[in-house]
C-alpha cells in the first residue's frame, strides 16, 4: 500500500498531487469492497486551481473502481451551480420512469441519476460546489449527510466526490457552509508533471511543449499562487491552457506562420510564453528525424547533444535531448510502424518494402536512444522507451537487447514479448 505524503497549505488542508489524490480514491474503494461500508466513507473533496485537470479526476475514479472491482462503474456528474429550486425544494428525479437504471433527472451533465435500487457501482460527482449559492448548498447537503438527493437515496455501492476551486483562485467562489464542509474529507490537488506528460503524449501534444516542461521540471505547468495575479491578468499557465496553446502552435506550423511570444501569451501568460520561445531557440538546430533515420550506425552518437561542465550549456543540451526523445517518441506512437511480416507479404513487394523500411526506423530509433543512454544515462533514455512502449509492446524485444540494467529492470523479464518478435528484433539490431 502506498503512503501519501501530505504538505500543509495555508488553508490547513493537505496538498496532494493528482496521482496522490487517485491513491486516496483507490484506498477508499479497496476499503469499501473489503468491508461493504460504502455509506461510511466521507465524500472526498478535491480543491484546486482552474485548468489543472480536476474534472478528469472523475474519469480516473471510474477507471480505478473498475480496475479494483472488475465491474463496470457508472459515472453521474451533477453541476452544483445549475441546480434550481423546484416546488418541492429538491432536484426532481422521476423514479417511476421507464428507465429503471437511470431515471430522468434535471441538472445532471450526462442525465444519469442512479436509481436507489441499482446494484451497479456508481461514482457520483458534484462539480463546482465552491460556486454554488448557499441555497444550492442546502439542497446538496443531504447528499453529503445521508447520501440522499431529494426523497431518493443513492444506491448502496456509491462513492461520492466533490470538486471545486479555492477562494484564492479568484474565480466565482462562495464560502462553503460549515455543515456542508464538515461532511467531506478535503484535499488541495496540484498537477503531477509525469501524469500530465503521459496524457500529453497520448494526445499528440507538440514535443516542443512536452520537452519544454521536462527541461524546466514543470515550473511553468501550473500557477502555484493565483493570488499573485493582479486584476486583468486573464491569461495564466495551467495544464488546460497548454493543451489549448498546442492548437495555436499547430495552426501556425501548418500554415507556416511566425511563432512569437504573442502566439502563446494569450493562452499561458507572458512569463511562460517568453520562457517557451527562449526554449524554442535552443532547439532550432536539432537534427531532424529523417537525419536520425538515415544516419549510419556509427554516426548516431554524433547526433546526441553532449554533456558539459558548464551548468548553463549542460541544461541547454539536456533540454535539446528531451526534445529529440519526445519528437522520436511522438513519431513512433503516431505512426506505429508495423515491421512484422505476414503471409501476404510474400506476394506483395510493396508491403515487404514498407515493412523493411519500418524495421529500419525501429532500429534507428532504438539505437539512437541507446546512444542517448550512453551520454545522459538510462534514466533519461528510458523516457522515450516508456513513451513508445505504452503504445507498442513490440518494443520489448529491442530494449531487452540493449542490456541496460535500468531499462531491463523497468520492463521486468520482458516475457510479454513473443519469441517471434524477439527473434526478429534481435536479428534486426544485429544486422
């Protein structure tokens, strides 16, 4: 069982990363499954700044529940500020509707109100409680107090989460009434760099952006103190803002437009935009992927940026190395070159030629990462290995051939690679 190390904030609430918050979710679900005491677990309230990915935690909760229980979980999201008073003073749900699993209900983002007698596992999320008026909080109080919305109880196997911003975030935040707040377990959620990078890679975020954040260790990923932003500072950096910045970057690259500080400043603010443009200048002379793919094996080492005794130069070259790794990873994940021959290839020279080309790309990519490991160490090279391996298990045989302890240890025994894959890849690397 993992241990969550909490920091202490000015709000006297523990400060955790998104990863640690998910660990808390996991612990709650494991406890509920082991004891059946679903109704005794206090709702987990995740406070956090705008754009850090709080809403994504709802989907993470569903994934965690399903992984632990082996059952399909149902997500119900209630927008707290959208609740209105009804004649009866509560949210209306027609329990007698034709849908016996999800009665028709107002104010649910996905219109899924869990039926009280449902036997499914439900993840019930109250979004933006911090923006709900006192009268709206009164309506929701029974949910947190005795797991009841209006006259209807929630299903027994329901786990409740609450999400909202902090007062210091300068959003439309209303103080939570003490009876409501006292029903929850509170945590301030902050972005986890590794988690964000993994999601960014999966979504094809420009390697210039991901490598920029690797090189500065996430210092420009999310604003740590919104109070420092004065009136009128509408643009600030956050995980969500960087995703939007990617699209602006992609648009300008597509139509060959100049990329300047102003390109990103409207998304992430002046400080982060200036730092990003400065980083781009350090990678402008990076070798292209085509140059890496076409280089002879004994030429690959010369393409790897060198370490330096000069701190500034070393940091610059490390940032360039991160960019090369992420560029290569993005290409391999996006294109997923298929190199394993099929019976149809015997009669199709084009297929055979294409697979031979793909095999060459795999070989060059992995040998280049091996050269990076030789210069910067396995801990740096393994970033690219993890990025690719997350999408293509055929990498295992290649990496096992490297013989680098950190990478092999991370992969375990490599037993998930088939014998056929291993033979092809081993021969490829030895060719």
